[in-house]
C-alpha cells in the first residue's frame, strides 16, 4: 500500500540507528518438509500471501506460491480505483485471473479491500452525499457479488482509524467521513453482507502491534470502532491486523495478547493480513539483518497464535522480489545505507530465509484450532 504509515517508522521510535541495533542469535532451522500452509493447516490455521497478476508470469514465483500458500490476496487489483476507474466502468479482468489461479490450485481467496481512502477513484470527489452513498453501495454490491461464494473473507473497510486526526471517535478524516459521516462504515458492512451472506467481513488496520505510544493509541481507537460497530449491529466478523512490523521498535507480548483478548471477547476472529518487516534499523550485514527480522517475526507470531481467535497469517508478498518495502515505495522503507530491504520469508531467488523458519516454528508451536 502506498502513501501512509510514516508514523510507524518515526525516527524517534526506530532506535539509535543501524550501528547500535541489538542483533539476536540466528533463528533455529525448522524441520525440512512441508510448506507454510501445510504447517498452518495442521493446526487448523491458514497461511497465504498477497500477489498481483504480473507475478503469474514468473514460473519460480508461481511454484513458490503453490509450495507455501493456501490463501491468496490481491495486492492492488480488487481496490475500488482499479475495478471502477470511471463511474460504472467495471473492470474485473485482472482480479478474475487471480481468482482463476486460486481455483485451479485449490486455494482460498481474501477480498481486499472495498472501502479505503487511498483507493477512492478520482471521480468520487465530484459526488454529493446521495451520489456518494449510492456509488459505495453499487461498488460493494458489484464487487462482492461478482465472486459471491468464492471469497472467504472481505476487508470491507480499511484503515478508518487515525488518532492523530483528533476526533473523539478516533476516525480518520476522509472524503467518505466528511460527506457521509461515521455511518458510512456500518453501511459498508451491511452492503457487503447483502451481497454475499456467507462471506466473513473484516475491518483491517495497521500500526497496532508495537509497544509504543502511537500503537497504544491506535489500539484504543480500533477497539472503540469495533465496539461501536457491534453495538450498532453491523455484520462484523473479523479484525485484520496488518502487522507491518518495524525492526527497532519494542514489542511486548503481554500488551499485544491483552489487545487480542479484548477483540476476541467481542466475538470476533482475527487474521494477520499483511505481515512483513521494515529492517531499516538493523545492520547492513545480511546475516545479522535476517536474524533480527526473524526474531521479531517469531516473537510476534508466537504471541499472536497463542490466541485461539487467530485463524490466518498472510504475508504482504511472499518473496523480497515483490515487496513494497524492498522496492522502497515509501521514504520510511529506504535504508540509510545502500542495502536493499529483506522484508519477507523468501529472498529474491525464492530461497527460504530465516524469517521463513521463524514462521514455520511459530506455526508448528501454535495450539490446534481443531
């Protein structure tokens, strides 16, 4: 995703810098054999990754996806500005290709994402309140309805909480909020439920995972939104936690597990939806960097998977080759040295990295959901 999350990589939170970062010992090697989805499935979980249609032309990528994934997410190609670039002009050719790849390979699909301020199509800005409400309803009905019965979970609303915007309800100031007010959120969930009554419906957000002031405030805002939606009777089933982890920021398992317990008490299940690591605060040395990222992922997933309401783990890409962090899409992704980021479980050549072993160990040690 492009254009936000600078708060996650604030220099004040990254630590003293690469030279002073604490590097843990190398992660143990997981037992050879099954891929990550097979390990997840053995515990009643799912494992998957985001991708786009361009990657389907790469034989080594598709082989790795088949080996490791049982669940796929369209990285960008199901978003509103992609599927309806002009009003009423619906373009589903690319996500249809992903859906067909998933079908042929017997993989599940997550739908991502129906309402997100950064994927609002430009024409939306010209609409009044009635026009905007109708456009949102039409978009959700057309998009969810196209794959009715074929998408297990939809991210209905994405990143609607922003404490820094100063609202008492914690909501992000967006065009949708400005024109329609807070009711646009439950309205989106109701439209999605009508379009596919069997799909599980998720609220998805980032920045909750670390033990920082910003993350604690974000957790408060997310919980406030979830509780409000439940009180309003919105058909909300799932919280998606993106887990764009930041090396150099503290992680406290007890704080995180308390938050997950609060979410589970609302009757929601939880999915890790966009896992990767920004390694900007770690040394340039590849072995040291991989060890640091793997250690953070292992600690995060062990704490997360201890909560039985967690049902899936999805990485935001499978290989460094395709990562938005690796590409330096945001300024906070770009290292101060010449090293390229290594944010995902497979390297550019589709080889398993220490992060892969960290995920495997966490999945192997997770309590069974069966």
